[in-house]
């Protein structure tokens, strides 16, 4: 039997922004899934990267007295550093300025052109350099871009358009039949609604080079450069070898899941499958869309000054706890508000007083009583059933439920069990061996399930219990002062 494969992607993040916890959230989830599938013995390819072309990047680079390339190198580096800090084990990091990607984009454009999927059209639109997109009348507030509070530029120019409309009936069918499985269900309905409303039209895929020069020149029109979506979306196939290494490509494509927040749902659920169909390639198997979160009730923004960077959280809580805190507090998929004050509370209750304290207590008792655990003698009657339930939750992307179930198990089967049995009052003998053996096996089960979520500390716990003579564990999660 061949090994099951699992190809998972995050969006590639705009390099004009520094990594913040919105980006980190998607990336951590992808990492948890990747680690979980590796643990299940699947062949995993986990892709993330940076989106580097466009007017905004060129504009920001100039402001910083850098060439676009220098600016991209620097900022793409910030993303890589952030992912390292968070222990993200991606298999590849793509940059849209990689020579291999740029060459592949040229070939993709050539194929789309040769296949008759592009048309030249006059384009007029209100373009916000900040958003790097054309805004519709509906998007504007008092004539301004609501995000950047600036007047969009009115641009009229000849561009190449991708003939999206020809594909819409087919895409609608693929989505409604779950051949492209869009989840949560509400997002699937949202996309089907967009298609039905008729608001999705042929879209422009290029810009005049004299306006936007930081991009890939089209092979059939030297005056135009690629514009955003064909260049960006195609990273998912160029990263695995399309079109030059087709054997490697066919090994991974189609991907099992694209992860993203709702802001780019339309592009992934409609534009991207259409581009793939035009290239004669299979469509993605599934796309999972999570909510945008706000910070203390407000949108995260530089102007408000409430942007939380991954490195700030890591320096306070450590990588494992940061991952835990971001994933445990609300259901993936829903919009949620992050309350910074609750982070410390949650850290202290679940990790310092919960898991960390339990490990310290148990290992202390084992060391004091000089217990040698005979692992083969202890089995937990419900562990199989419990694992099956967690697997189901993971299949539905309910990381919060998995983590809550782990906490609950720790409370019931370790904390409460110990308070009832009171091993500290027992004298040496089979009963004491049994009680401490049971809690040790419980902790091992819990740590094993925590491996994808908190890889370092979970491995540390497993290592503590892996030796013949177990000794008291160090402090895994130092308690934090609520007011500092
Ligand atoms: N470059 C495009 C994507 C191209 S993919 C082919 C882009 N980049 S982005 O830097 O703006 O990142 C968008 C993604 O970052 C979202 O889809 C989401 O995964 C994540 N998030 C950004 N802000 C977020 C929140 N406030 N909350 C949750 N996730 C957020 O769009």
C-alpha cells in the first residue's frame, strides 16, 4: 500500500507587512496539521512563503531607500525568522521573486495565452496602492479607501484579462458537489452566493509596465507585467516543480488543503480553480477558511498601534505556549476577539498550574519513592476511544476542542485522581506503583497528543518519562505575573 500524502499550504504573505499574529495563526495551524499527519505516517509537504511583487512593495522599498529586491530580502527574512521562533517546520519556503517561480510564471502565462484564456481589454478602475487592488464603488467610504484613508488613483489602461466567466458554471458544480470542499459550510455557501449573484467577472491579470514595474514581464507582451493573482496563486504549483519537474509535481498535486482567512476566499475558491482548469490541472481537494480576529475588540492595524508580533508573544510565553494560546481560545473558522489580558491568565491556569505542575508533582513522587514504572503492565481502558474522538475533532479543524479535551483529561485522570488516591500518604508497595504508573501513562498519552501543538515541551515531557530512573522535572512553564 502506498503511503498517504498530505500537501498543505498557507497563503504566501505580503512582504510589505511585518509578520503579525494573524499570519502566525494560519501558519501555526498548518504546522499543527503537518506535524499531526507526519505522526500518522503520512508523507507531508507543508508550504509557506512570501508574496513579493507589485506596486506597494516598490513604493515601500523606495521609501526605505532600498531596491525592491533588498526590501523583499529583508522582509521575507522577517517572516522566516518569525516561523523559526515559533518552531514552524515547513518543508519549503517560496518567494515569488525566486528565479524558478518567475520562470514558471512566464510559462504559465504563455500557456494561458496560447490556450485562448486571456483577452486584452481597456481597464478603468480605482486603484489603491495600499491594498494593491482595484476597489469597487462599494468598497469606498467617502470616496476613500477605508483601510488606508487615501484617495484611490483612477487608472485607465489596456490590460490582459483572464476569462473567468467561461469557467463559472464548472466551478459552481465543483464546489457544490464538494469536489473542491470549502469549509466551514458557511464559506462554501458564501462562494456559491457570489457566483450566483453574477458579481464575478473576467479579471485583469496584468498591469502596464510603466506603472507597475516590479513584476514578471509577460512573454507575449513586453509592455505588461503580471499582476497579483496569477503570480501569487501559482506559487502553490511552482513550489512543487510545475512545470519543469512534472514527476515531482504529480507526486504532490492536487493539494489536500489550502488554509487562509476569509479575506482571500474568492481568489482561492473561484479564481484559482479556474486558472488550474485552464492549465488542464486538477483543482485543490479542499480549502479551509478561518475567521479574522480582532485585538481587544479592534481590527489589528498599524494606525491603531495594536499589532501583536509573534516575537513579542514568544518572548513572554515561549513558542509552545504561544501556539497553545492562539489555538485553544476559540474555534478555528470563527471570527474571534483576542484579549491580551486573558493570555497570561490562561497561560497560568492551563500551563503553569495545569500541565507543568502535574508533571512536576508526578515526577517528584516517582523520584522520592524510587519507583520503576513497568509500562507494559499499565493500560488505559479508554485511550483508543479517546484518541478516535480527538482524530475526529482534528479532521474538522477543531483544535480548540482537542486542546480542551486534553486539559479535561489532565484534570480528571491526573489531578482529581491524585487527590482521591493521595499517593503521598501511601507506603511503598504495589498500590503506590499502580497509582503513579497510571498517572505517568496518562501524562505520556497527553504529551503525545500535545506533540503537534507544543512540539518542544511535549517532547521534553516524553523524554523525562523515557528514562529508567525518572527524576523530578524542571519547571516547564514559569508562572507569570498578571500585571507585568
Ligand atoms: N499575499 C496575499 C495572499 C496570496 S495567497 C496566493 C495576502 N497576503 S497577506 O499577508 O495579507 O495575508 C493574508 C492572510 O494572513 C489571511 O488570509 C490570513 O491567513 C492571515 N491573516 C492576516 N490577518 C489576519 C487576522 N487579523 N486574523 C486572522 N488571520 C489573518 O493576502
